[in-house]
């Protein structure tokens, strides 16, 4: 019976060790999945800090969270503030 539910995905078993060793497998996983790893801490900058933050620091912050770093510096600031600042009403 097909109820339109979520399909499961079975990942094929992986060998640990042997041929390329653990480092070889790790390199292959990075190549396949990219290099993004979620940072442990949420950025805690204020609106004033974002408004004066240099472009290179905005680029580092956005790329650290896997976000796009394209556009002019004012666009990056606006994007970062929209992504990381929360209204506390």
C-alpha cells in the first residue's frame, strides 16, 4: 500500500580499513559531501557590530556557516543580519 509517506534510504555498508585506510575513506567522504561542518556556536554579534564589520570578516562568518558570500559588502551585511539576528520583542 502506498500512502505517500517518507521513503527510507539505505546507505551501502562501508569498509573501515583495508584498501585506502581510514584517511583514504575520510578524503573520499569530504570530496563527495564537501567541506562544510556546522560550527558549534551561533554567532552573537550585535546589529552595530554587523554594521561595522569588515568585509573579510563577513566573508569568513558566512562561509563558516555554508552561506553564500557573493555581492557587495552592504548586501553581505544585510544577509548576515537577516540570518543571525533575532528580534527580541
